[in-house]
C-alpha cells in the first residue's frame, strides 16, 4: 500500500456546527473521534444504523481536483470529513485495515457526498466529489491521530 500522510484533522461538536481544525485527536473504538459530533451522537446521521460513522477521510487531491475540474472551491474542513490525507488512494482501502499513526482503522465504505453536504457548502460539491468524496472507517485500535502522521 502506498504511504500517505495526514494533512489536517477536523471535528464538529454537532450536526451543523462549524468544523474545527485540530492538530491531534483521540480515536476511541466503537465511538469515533473525541469531540466530534458522531462520538457524542449529535451527527446528522447518528440515528441511522450503519457502519462507518466513527471516522471519515478524504484525499486533499480530491478537494484540489474539485477546484481544478469543476471550479468549485472548498476548504479541507468544509468537506466535513475528519481526516484529510495526501498520497494514499482511499477508495482502495474499502475492506482493508490500515494505520494512521498509532491507530488502526478498517475501511468500511465510500463516503459519497450528499445533499446535506452541498447544502452546507455550495452547489457543485456533490456532483464534483462523486466517487472521490472519501472513505468511512471504523476504529480497530485506539490512540492519538496527529497532523503529519503517516498512513500505511
């Protein structure tokens, strides 16, 4: 698997709350990232059963391509994904275990963009990020995730 890095980390206290950039966050198995809306059960989709709500990841390359290819610009945090990566093809990690620093994650499914995301950002985000909107993952082993951590 290609090695990548964590570019930035983002959490939000509740469903529509502003996203905060952090330099470090604790990943807790079965809960998510401390301080994030899904950890506390306050995310938009917290009441919908399903796997992959513990952690979300997106490639910075996808955000850059959104601007380049669709003339739609959002900041990494506006993607509403927790971990922004560089240098690792996240779509290939569905069904795979991988490390982010000291934490082991398991890719569950793609994190396709939704109408809710587009409503919080701008028109064109949903269509521009189809099949490159990121990855939903579950936490296999706990620990801290930091900006600059290696992904392998």
